[in-house]
């Protein structure tokens, strides 16, 4: 891309995070970074220093599976249904980063050591990359009364690894934010899995002709996270939260203008209840909370909210998936 001019990223005073073995400390965060043959990176013992009070957040966070089903029912393509982590292993397929592209210049790396399929010890150099990035505005407020302004800049710590599963490159980013949120972002680059087609062949909607005589089959990438909450202790519950219409008809005393709505919480007590789908019409989120610990201002249980902020793409692949854990 010769039309783009260089962007130089420097940190002349060094990075703002510290490492001690496989522990990383950054701002108010401290956590342990492990690595195994199946999941790749695993973040555990995540704690947050809240005004000199150390608070637990999560025991363990990891990417548990990536299912890739293909949508062509013609033989032999009906057999294409990959479990990238369970069958191949995200750790096994991790590759060393390219400095300046995979990671920024002021980065820290961790090797990954584990046993391969032949029961031999192997080491992947620089399997995990840790670096900081500017994140724009953290908060800003302008008071129109006296034109005073309060503004603070945001920054994020990114812990990443990249693995290659056959024709796809998966870029896994765990992102820590200054305000206590944890974000998982997954980027995909790829060479499409293609098959030959005849001129004018009817693909019946199961694929797309991406080049003369080349059929790229419909497929999806379905990511599964493992989240073990430990929010101010282990006694946590999970609820599904939906934006719901307030009670009372328009003109009633309790809802005179008909605009009332609230966050409806439904506690998930059984595996059957917990198998809930996302609902964009109700802005659905999931809430993990500790009922034994109340926020001193709202008097509601302290909690983290699981929020999906990524888009779904109907053609070929979800290009960029993001989910966010937000402290409440």
C-alpha cells in the first residue's frame, strides 16, 4: 500500500505494564497468563485494584471452541464440520508473531511450552504478545454553564496470540480497559475453502462464485468462550437481562406516556434455562453477579455484564467478532 504514509508508535518512557513470571500487572489489573495445547491463551486469577481494595473478577477466561460448519449438502462436502480447538488445538497451531504487524514495537512476549501429540516437549517462541494501544477518549464532559471541560484519555492492554487452522488465520485478542471491562476480539484472515464448478452451474444458494469456475461454500465460525466468574468471591449467579416494556397502558397513573421500560432479569438456575439465545430486539445481555455484595450507591449486587458487540455477516464468514465483559 504505497499510498499510505508511515505511522510510528513509540513509548520513550517504556511500557506501563510489568511482568513477573507469567503474571502481568497493568494499571489496576493483575492476572496470570497460561497457555495450553488446546485453548492457547488462558487468563486466570484476574483481580482489579479498586481504590486500594483488591477485588476478584474472574477465575478463568479462555476461548473454548471454534466450530466451523459448512452449508453444502452435496457429497462429500457434508462432512465439513471442523472443531478447530477440539480436533486440532489452538495451542498446537499457534505461530510466532511478525513484529510490527502482529504486535506493536513496544511489546513483551511469552513463550509457550507444552507436550505435543508424540509426547515430546515443544516450545513456541513468542506465542503470546502483550502491548498497549491508545483508545481515544476515556471520558469527557463540557459544562455549558462556564465552558469548563474535563477529559481523560483511554488506553488498553492487549494480550494476543495467532494460530493457523488449515486455510484460516485466527487472531485472538484479550483486551483490558482502564474502566474495568474485559473484551475478547477475534479477527479472521483466510484463503477460502473452494471447490471447482461448471460454467453456469446452479449453486442453489450454498456457495458463491468468487472467480470463474471457483465455488466458495457457505460456512460459519461459531466461537465458544469459557467464563468462570469470581466477582468479589465465588458465590455468583447468572441472569439473562432484557429491555422490557413497563407495566400499565398509555394514560395510566403508573405509565401515563407509555414510554416506561426497565431491565428485566431472569435468573438462570438450570442448564436448560441457561441455553438462551441472543435477542437484538430486547438488547439482551447476561449478568453475572454476587448477591452477597451490594454496590454502596445503587444497592444492587455487584456484577459483570456479558455483552455481544460484534456484527453478524450473512455471506461467507463473520469477519470480526467481539464480546465485552463490563463491570456494573
